[in-house]
């Protein structure tokens, strides 16, 4: 189960709760400030907003190397089970890979991405860092090593189990689901997960909160 849980409560009884599932690995750090802004906007409109630290992430006492996607799915389901009243699960990017076991009245996903795509990005970053350090490296050799040993990718030491699960993981179908993109035809804002350092986007935070609220009303959650 998640060891820490950021909870932003509304002034009065909540209309519903929103469990925010952040992006995975370093993308979570780059997006956290904006997600907290969105949670505050949700609370101002009467929603309780919760953001868990998954095992091995942020304030968790567990090591990331001991975690895998199945463990994160179970931890998130445990958090959801402990929330009373109607619940909306709101996932960003790779968070959509672990949200389907939670019991909820509705799901909302922003820019969901497959595990293989996340893994390729992590491997490319490792190869680039190795080359800058004068080390000979390739994605193929890293993939071979990942079958038997943990790899340090973008500051994250990931186990062979995590790497294998990522390679085949896809967001699972849930209903009712709203899946939204970022940019043209989707929400206004910038892809914070692509930035080199953590940042915040108040426009995106407001758009996230407004879209989740509109979806909850459409689903009859509130």
C-alpha cells in the first residue's frame, strides 16, 4: 500500500474524491507541482483530491528497485478501497498503466502512454548519458542486461521484473473512461514530463481540474 498520501480537502463535505495517479519515474517529479495546483483547484470546487506516493517513490521507505508494476497496481487499489464516497481516478501518462485495478465510479486519463514507449525513452536517456561519460553503450546491450540485473535509468534503479513488465504494459480498458490529449484538440498546456527540470503550468492545472469536474458531472458522479 502507498505509505504517504497528499490529501487536499474541500472547505465542506466533498462532492466526490479524485485519486490522482501521477506519471511514472522522473516524469512524476517534473509534473508534481502542476498536479498539486490542479488538486487545489479541485478542492476549491468541492472535491477531495488525493495523491499517493507509490512504493519506492518520493517519501516511501521502500526502495524503487524492489517495486514493480503489479505492486503499484495493488498499492493503488488499496488506496482507492480506503476512500469513502464516489471516486474518480485521474491518471497522467504512465499512471494509466496502473489504474485499472482500483474500484471507481469513473476514470480520467491524460496523454496515456504504453510501457514500451516509456522504457525506450529511459533507455535512450541512459545511452546518451553513457556516451557523454565516455562509456560505450547501446539499447540492445542494455536490454540484454535487463534480463538478469537491475538498471539505473534516468536516476531510477529498476529491477528486471519492472523492466520486463514495462516492455509489455498497456493501459487496460475501464469504464466509464475519458481519455484526453494535450495540445491541439485537447487540453491547453505544456508537456511538463518532457522538460529537463520540474516546473509548473497554472493553465494546464486549471484545465485538468475543469475537465475532471465536467467529466464527473457527465458521468453522474456528482
